[in-house]
């Protein structure tokens, strides 16, 4: 079951991630006050491809910087290519210097 209001709240966070930065499913969930719903954030990212808004879903990765959602981008390398186009270095589907480019909505945004 899809929670449209939750998905919309996720999208409102994701559109604010600056180019060249990434965040995690869990960081978004914690920011929204639903810390145990990282998987639902992932579902929202998967559904974002059908949104009328332009959602930079490629900037959302797992908690270690791994491109776990890459199979939702139509081609196995599209997510990687989008991130690399923003200057992010990736080796074996792992973001290099993940801690340096991590964008934490709890620190960057005001509720």
C-alpha cells in the first residue's frame, strides 16, 4: 500500500539535496520522524519515476554509500552516471569519500 502523503514528504526532502551530494534512505526517514521507515523511503524513490515532479532519486543511497537502488534506473549504470556527472566518484557501486559528501537533512533543513 502506497502512502501518498508520506511519499510527498520524502520528495520534498529529496528535491533539496544539492548536486554533488547524497543522503541515505534512513537519514530521510529520521528527518521525517519515522526512523524505522527507511524501506518505505526506498519505495518512494522507486515510485518517484512516475512523479510529475523532477525527483533526483539518484542522490539517495544506502547508509554506507552503496548504490543499492541502481536497478530502478532502467540501466544498470544510469544511477552511477548521474552521480558521476555531478562530480561524485564511484568504485564498484560504492561512493568514494561518502562521509565528505553526505548531506544530512537533519543538519541542513529546518522542519
